[in-house]
């Protein structure tokens, strides 16, 4: 089993990179673990308290559960990945079954901030993109998917996303084996990464 970590700033194009790798590799050879599924359950908080949650800080993630799930997959056991709602800030009652496969992709902005997760990654990838490109993607995503207004998105970016990116996410670039500039638009880098994965799989 090959465990690949794909990190990078919010809106950098990680999801696009993951999708293209899955398209290139053989069918049914990849399972995906999303960091977003492992946000701590804060459904008990009031709406005012939920609005103050810093989703861009490592403390917001239950890394211990993610590490446990990666260990289970490496042993050949299926896991039940949580489902998290940004609207309620709570984990849902349903889960997503994830099967052990030849390639496990772990994707998320903060995955390389945690030493336990880093130690489980065979290949570490950092998806890089200009800050203004990331901000445009964040605005589009949060308006559509997270029910925020334009002003709310900009306030959130200024208060949480930008400072946390500079403090926690950007520094993890030094752990990367491969850096993919221009995010999902960099088909050459993605093809090279996919070829490397093919080699590792033998």
C-alpha cells in the first residue's frame, strides 16, 4: 500500500490534483481520505461560538482518529470515515466506508503539520498557488458551498485563512517530496507524480 499526502493552502487546487491522479491510475486502485472529514465535532456549540471556530488551525482536526484509520487501512481493514457538515459544525450520523487499496491519498491543508500523519506518508506533495488565485477560488467555494456572504468570506479570510496559512501551512512545504506549482493546472507535474506512483506500485 502506498500512502500519498497532498497538502497545500485553501483553494490551491488540491482536489483537482487528486481527481486527475485518480483518473490516470488504474480503476479502483485509489481510496481517498479527506482531512475535512476529521474536524472535531462542535455541534454542541451555539451559533455564535461556531462562528469563531478556526478551521485553519491544526487543533481543529482529530489527527489521532485519522492516524488510527490509516493504520487500519494499512492492515487491510476497511474504515468508516466521518462525514462533517460545515453548516452545523457537527459530524453526521452517517459515515463513508473506505476500502484498503493499493494507493491511499490523504488530502487536506493541515495534514503535514502533524508528525504522526507525516510519518505515515510515503510520498508528500505540496500543491502551490498564488495567494490571489487561492482567494478567488475560496470566494467562489464559500459562497456556493458554505452559505457565506461575500463580506463574510473576506472577513474569514483575513481573520483565519491568511494568518493560519502563513503560520502553519506554508511552512510545511519544506516537508514535501514534490511541489506542484499552479495547482491543478500543472498537468506536467501531475503526470510526473502519477508516473512516480506507477513505478512505486511496480
